[in-house]
C-alpha cells in the first residue's frame, strides 16, 4: 500500500515539475531521477517478495532504507517546487 502512495506522490511531482522553468528543472532533475529509480527498485523488491515468500529481515531492512531515501528525495523536491503548485 505504501508503495502505491509513493507512486502517486511521484506522479504529482512529475506533473508539477513539467511547469518549472529550465533553471529550476535542472536543479530538480537529479532528485526526480533518484525518486523514480528508488520507486523502481521497490517495485522490483515487491515482485521478488511475491515470488519467494516469506521475506527475510534483510529484505525488510532494504525496503526500510529505500522508503527513507524516498522521504529524503521527496523533501528535496518540495524545496524546489513553488508552493501551491501541487499537493492540495
């Protein structure tokens, strides 16, 4: 469930980023790439867990780490996006 929420937030950020000027977009590109990559990695882990249950503690640690990375990158994106452009 939490992964779906992050995917929805990623979509919101991508839509808002399309409205940014070139300078702001260049500042944000790395953050967008990191968020997209991390969501993809979490999708991959989810698919692996569906095939090979039960999950291990190591997988849970990786997932926790990736979710923390998403939170950090999402916060960076919010610092660049002008307030009021999305999320409400």
